[in-house]
């Protein structure tokens, strides 16, 4: 079942405003449980985690920044 454009926009906002801060806090907490690694390894871990969080949500974020494909072409944004 594919999500509509409006549903994908709403879910992307929920993910970015709620899910991402929770994920950042969780990653920060989990990494604080271990001894601090070298700065390059720590940077690599944060970069990998920064990419990893978005992989499951690719379908939701795809095309959200574009114009609504379901809207008629006669309408202008803001009407």
C-alpha cells in the first residue's frame, strides 16, 4: 500500500521532529556507555549512524520536497 503525497509529508515531519531527536539521544546515550574511542573512529561511528537512520525512511522522504503530483496543474501554491 503506497502512501499519498500528503501522508508522506506528514510522516516525514513526524520523523524529523520527533523520531530524529529521539534517535540522536539514543545513539548519544549508547555511545556514552563505552570508553571514548579515537576521534576518527568516533567520527566514523556518528557518520555511519547519521546515514543509517534514514535508510528505512527513503520511501517516505522521496519526492516530499517536490510539488504535489496529485494537485491539478491549474492551481498555484498558496491558493
